[in-house]
C-alpha cells in the first residue's frame, strides 16, 4: 500500500492506530467529525514528549479520547 500512496492522498480510517506509524506521512485525529489533532509523526511525538512518557501514536490517540464513551 505504501507504493500506491507515494504521489497520492490516501485516507485511512482506522482504530488500529499502530498501522498509522508504518503507513502515514501525516496523521489527523477526529472526534465527533472535528479535527482535534494533526501533524506528521515527528511533530505529534515532539508535541507530546513534554507531557507524556514515551509518546506513541496509540498513546496520543488514547489521551485524545479520554472520557469518550
């Protein structure tokens, strides 16, 4: 799939966020149809390093969805 997306935009909707670490050059998190966070992998990890021990895309996703049920 990575070769298909080299010069295209591919939208992947998933709750398996570990897949994003391997596939995505940019990540957008949505909540109730609104963008709540976005950036490249490096940008997201840097943004959460100060407030999270060993940040990962999965941990960021979980934090953004705390209290959602």
